[in-house]
C-alpha cells in the first residue's frame, strides 16, 4: 500500500485519485480551495482525506496535478518536506499562446526543472503526462488498459510509481532516465495536437501493441 498526496483537484487530480483508490492506495487531496478538495473527496470511494495546499503531506508519493507554471513554486514552498518523497510530475509545459511549442528549452524538460528546484532528497518521476484525464477516470479506452510512461533516475521511485499504476489497472512502461521526460513531454503535446484531426475530444490513448 502506498499513500499518495495529490496537489491540485482539477481534471488530472480526479483521474489519478480515481485510479489510486481503485488500487486501494490511500489518497490525500489538497487544493488551494479546500472546499474543492473536500467536494472531490466526497465523490470518490475509498480511503481519501482532503485539505489545503500548504497542509503537511501525508503521502510518500506526491503528485503535482497543477499547471507547469505552478509546479516549481509548489516544490520550492514545500522544500525540505519533500525530502524522502517520490514526486510525480505530470505536466505538459505547452505554450498555450501559440499551441505550437513547449515553454521549456529543448535541452531540458519540465520534469528536470522541477527536479532542480526540489530538495536533493526528493525523487522526481515523470508519469501520466501522456494519458488524458477522462481516460484515467475509466482506466481504459476501447476495452484496453492505458499505458503510463514513466521516466526517472531512481529505480526504487519508479518501481513505487509503477506499483500504484498497475494496482489501478493500468500498464506502467519504464521509458528510462529523467531526461527522457523531454521526449515524453513532446509526446504529450503531440497527443493533444492530434485531438483535432482524430476528433476524439481528449478520449484517445497511446497504446504500445506487441
Ligand atoms: N487534462 C489532461 O488530460 C492532462 C493530461 C496530461 C497531463 N496534464 C497536466 O496535468 C496538469 C493539471 O491539468 P488539469 O487538466 O488537471 O488542470 P485543471 O483541471 O485546470 O486543474 C488544475 C489544478 O491546479 C491547481 N492550480 C492552478 N494553479 C495553482 C497554483 N499556482 N498553486 C496551486 N494549485 C494551482 C488548480 O487549483 P484551483 O482549484 O485553485 O484553480 C486545479 O486544482 C497540467 O500540468 C497538465 O499539463 C493534463
């Protein structure tokens, strides 16, 4: 059993909480608006608590379910409280003004920037950025479980995230070191850009067949 703290109770907070609870992993939901966190908690089934951003983190795994621009201030504010924790970065740092690029330079990634801002003892794993929120609620598309691509430099941290992913009925795939987040973030952006030609309204999933 792994305890998770999910910061941000929007679409992805809901999706990841749903899968974590489906796998019987307890969840703490935190939002800038504690009412939003408690409202989401009341809709979910399982061991779930709620609170406000800034509250102590009860999870061993902390999910940053917020926009990229909010993620670095969050890890800076929590600071040493993140030591010893696995921190999951789910962000797609898309430049929404142009919808034509990422805001991060090519030689880095949101995940690496977040890791640089986090204390040394925090182990950052990129995950869930290539899966859409609504598909995480159901856990599958076209009767097939979602593939969740992971990147990180700490094998134990990736194994912990993979166990949460698999308990929730999804398939975890280790994509390699944290720098692989550069490719994952471009893949997440591509998947978003494909919604218009596919006409799938953020209901599609990337699946690796074999
Ligand atoms: N939606 C998807 O399908 C999808 C897929 C893959 C990855 N992602 C990534 O997941 C992240 C969250 O996306 P989402 O779709 O869940 O967005 P969302 O529905 O808009 O939810 C965003 C959450 O972040 C919180 N937030 C915003 N700014 C904050 C700040 N400065 N400090 C603390 N909390 C803040 C919001 O809190 P308030 O309630 O206070 O506004 C809200 O709870 C993004 O980085 C996105 O790129 C999304």
